[in-house]
């Protein structure tokens, strides 16, 4: 079963009219939660690190750095906003998978929306698709993925970023397949660094990688026809006995956003 193609078709074909209102409302709450934790994250020590990095690597751009009165290029904006959003570890999460779904996806979507001059409806649809794809894949790789030492927010979140950015760029199915492949072959993030500043860096890097994968695919860079399946594919290397049924069951009709949890008080996870 080609899971990559199934996801690409889902991202390409789904319209805002297919999304129930309660799912759209949950996505809006995820955005508000993300905005709050990202503004707060920008005021931490990560803000100073970001300023130093951007002064050397991205002095001009069209996308907004949250919490800082400046703009940067698309990839670095996704990177920095992703770092800020997970800096305090207060962002929304999914209990079953130990996955943070908004932080690695929305920074890429927001930067792309500024570039593409997307409207609110387009942004919201892209965000719903990103969250749903992230949660489906997160559940599909099972807890063993996390237990092996992979930072699932980074390894899986990048695919959600691809879904959201691809939708905003109106990529066709074949191009989305390539983008998923490009993002998948760069997947990483080790739990060994938990407790250090590199943990939020993973999240920003996932957003950045997902965004860049879409733009490279749009320009013609190809990749695997199925990054998830087959020998040496993502599932072969990162998990055991992936749950294909959970990933594709009800896709495009049932949405998993109601499983997202919000931290009502400080609680690192």
C-alpha cells in the first residue's frame, strides 16, 4: 500500500467544505495557543540566539518573526518561529503519541501564507490538513518510534508541514509525493538532547525542512515514489509493524484534531 500517494491525494483533493465546523474551531484554538506560546518563547534566551543567527544569515525577507519586529526569508522564518513555539514546551500535544502537532507545522504554513498572500480560509484548510496528517502518521508509527529515541515531533511533524505548505502552493499529487520524500529523507531528531536548547531546534528544523521540501519539489527536485513504504523506507527504519489502517481509515472524512490537548498549566512533555 502506497501511503505516500494516499496522503498526497488527500492533501490535493480536500476542500474547506469537507471540514466539519468543530474541526475548524479546534484548529483556530490551536492557532491561538500557538501564538501565545510563540510570543512567550521569543522572550526567552532563544530570542537572543535567534537574533544573533539572523544577523548573519537572514537580514531581509517577507515573512514575520513572531515576537520580534522583523522579517526574514521563508525558511529561516519557519525555523525561528518553530523554535520559539516549543521553547517553553507549553504548546499543544497529543497524549497517545507524545507528539506536538502545531509547533512543527504552523510556522511553515504561516510563512508560506505570507509569501502566497493566502486568505484566511486557505490558511485554515492548510492547517487542518497539516494537523490531521501529523496525527495520523504519529499514531501509525506506534509508541516504539518514540521509545527508540526519536523525537517524534521532529520526525513526523515535518510531514504535516509538507501537507500544509503543499496545499497553500497548490501542488499537484505527484509534486506532493516528491515533497514528502524530500522531507522524509532529512528526518531526524534524537531524544538524547532533551533538556537542552536543541529540543526546540528540532521543531523549528522540522518546519523549515517541510517548507523547503515543497519549494524544491515545486521546482522539479524529485524523490522516492513512496518514502514511507518498502525496504529502507521511513517505516522500515523508524518503526515496526506500522499501522496502515490507522493512517488511512476515514481520511478525508474523519479528522483527528479533537484528540489534541492543551496545557492549561506549565507541564513539560
